[in-house]
C-alpha cells in the first residue's frame, strides 16, 4: 500500500519507523510512534462523526493475493463481507470462548482473519506461533501442547511438514479437537497420517482471497483411499458456488447429478469483494456479470478453478492456468502432482510447465531418490505426463500466504539452466 499511495498514515514503534524510512526514502507519509500516542486522550466527537458517516460497504482493508503464479494483486474487502465471513466460519467450526487458536498466518494475509476476528467476537484465545518454530516440527507440536491449543486453521504445507517427517512417532498434539486446512489439495497419504494419529474434527476449506477468505467447507470424517480426493464440499451459508461450462459463447450451469463433468467455479454472494485496488483491467476480467442471468446487474467472481461433482460434493480439479497441451495431449499439472504424492517417500511436490521449451519439470521433497521416483511414476502415468527433469529439494518455496510458490520454482529452473550453460562455456 505504501508503494501505491502518495500518502499514508502508519502507526509504528521506534525501530520500525527507521526501517520504514530506509525502505521508502522518497515516500511522504505520516508516522505515529505507538509508545507516544497510546496515552493520547480519545476525541469522542471525531469517533462519533466517523461512525455516523461509515457504512458497511466501505473498504475495511486491502490485502494482497499470494502471487504464486504472477504479480500479487491488492484485493479490496469491505466491512459487510468480513462480518459475514466471520459469522459463517464461526458457526461451521463451532468457535466459542473456550477456543484456543494456534496462529500460523502472518497478519498481512487474509488467512489470519480466521483467528483474529472470531477471537475478538467470542473472547477466545490466540497464540502467535513464530515463523521460525514452523521450521522445526517437534518444537511446533511441543508449542501446541504447551499452550493447550485446540483449534488450528492452517495451510496444507504446514500440516504436511509435521506428518511427512515422522513427527507423530515422537510426539502428538494432545489438545487439538478442530483442524481446518486449505490453500492446496491435502495429499491423501499425509491426511491419513493426521487422521490416524490425531483424533479431531477435520474440515477442508476452500476459497480465494477475492471472496474474503473461505467460501466452501467439507467435514472430513474418514480415511481416504489413494485414488480419492477430499471434496471442497458445500458453500458457506449466504454463499453460492456453481459450476459452469461455456459452449458457443453461452454459459451453462453444471448440476450435481452430472457426475464427473468438469466446469469452472464461480462464486456469488456477500463474500465477493470489491475488486483489485487501482487495477480496473484485472478487476473486469475476474469480477464479472453473472453469466447465468442478464436481467439485472450482479457481480460474481470467476475463480479460474476447475471443479466437478463426485457423489454430489464439489471437488477441486485444477487451476485453469494449470491446464496445458503437451505432446498433443491435454494435461492438468495437478494430476501429475497427485500421482507423485501417492509414491512412498514423497513429502511434497509441485510440477511446472516451461512453455518456451515444451518441458515438464518436477520439484519434490522426501526420502526417495530421483531415479526411483521416475521408475515408480512410469508405472502409473502415461509417457506424455512424465517430467523431463526432476529436482529433489530440501524444501519447496512458499508464498507469504503459505502456498507453494510456482513463480519461484520457475526462477529456480531458469537459474539452474543458466548455470549449466555457463559450465559448458
């Protein structure tokens, strides 16, 4: 926000003010030192005027998307959307004054809404877990137990890091009774490790930043087989998520009884935010008139996600951006990742497609070696889905939101290619 706005008012401590000035030396902004202003007397008249003039569709904040596949965009959310989100999420997760959250998401991403506002609403508790702790699974579980944390709403990589490294053989969370996860598809092998070792209520949450937070949920009540995918389930109350396909410039709604038929996910309701800050072009591409009706103005969010119905439940298939054409075949990168995740010894993985070279590249973490991984993969996927290169990493890069950072993986690939070329010369 500092970069975009010609002005800003920032509340900081003394140390942070120095850092702010170093980062933005040319930017004019008002800074207020917290230690100095905390004892200022409140001006009741100003507060009263602000509250009288305020309406619930005024912006509450601007928060940035993860930027995992491109430049982050500033999403403008209003008060009405946030209030509705907090109400629905609290009802689904059964949050109360006895809830003790373990916070994983930093305050500059929308994921932290799940802990901040319900905590204030119910008088619950939230423990802020340091980023450093998340690098050491044993310490992380110890901290959960130390503070008797009973509810977590974490991105999938934070959970798989614990289960994939054998942490449950040494220590298990003792107080967790509610575990909500999202951001990415939970690999079935890793989910089953959690389900078998930690008796709790599990919820798969789905939703983009552009729709305030999460928009769909699925209570997971059993183990899943390797060939299954955990559904994203049903939309939150006061929200509609529908699948649609486009044929001859017309959109058609896909119904639950049309099993396995893929379509694009659209979201409508109060959760839909106001668009991207100072980016009308991108806003117009994603926030569009409801394609299923043209009788009155109604904005819906076009997610770019592909889904389908399985057993009457919505299932996420892939990103529209992840559908590629390779060796004359249509491929979804998510299918490759799903096949890799089923192989013993895999902790995490992510495949990318280098369009300029028509090349599939796979990055992974785990105990298995590259040669063995390729041998196992050849047994389960056709030749046109096999990666041309496989890279084993200590860990996969994550965005600030905790998602696998595909843009950084592409940069890894380019840097490796440049190094190889320099060695040849």
